[in-house]
C-alpha cells in the first residue's frame, strides 16, 4: 500500500462519519499544511532510500559482480548484503527530505 493511502487511512480513522464537504476540505487543508512541516515518516525515508539505491545501483564502484537488480526492492535487498549501504542511503534520504521540506516552507 502506498504511503499516501497509509496516512489517509490513519487520518480517516480519527474523523466523524457525518462531515460536510466544507469540513472535509478544511480538514484536508489543515492536514496538508501540517504534513508540509512534519518530519518524514520511516516509510517516506525508506521509499526515498530505495529510489536512491535503485538509481545508483549501476554506478556502484569497487563491487566486482555480475549481479543486475530487477527493481527497487531487489536492489535494496542486494545492498543490504553490503555493510553500511542501507545506512548511507537512509542518511542521504533523510537529508534530501529535510532539504525538500525546508524549500516547501520557505
């Protein structure tokens, strides 16, 4: 399930069933504005880290292998076998998300 659907489901569980369209629009706007400045979730960080890993898997220097990743998850699983790779991608993802949030809020 996507990050957006996960967050929407959590948000919906806290709402009353008899909301008007206007109330829903106001709540959605409030949730959107709160999300712009909220720290990234673990799911967001992992999604960005996986994409960074996938984008760089063809450029891994110093790794002698005939392995070719099929998709993001496959590349992520393979990178997990190399000490420190997951941690570095997660660090980069957190940094990128922080920069993006600051840019949106300026």
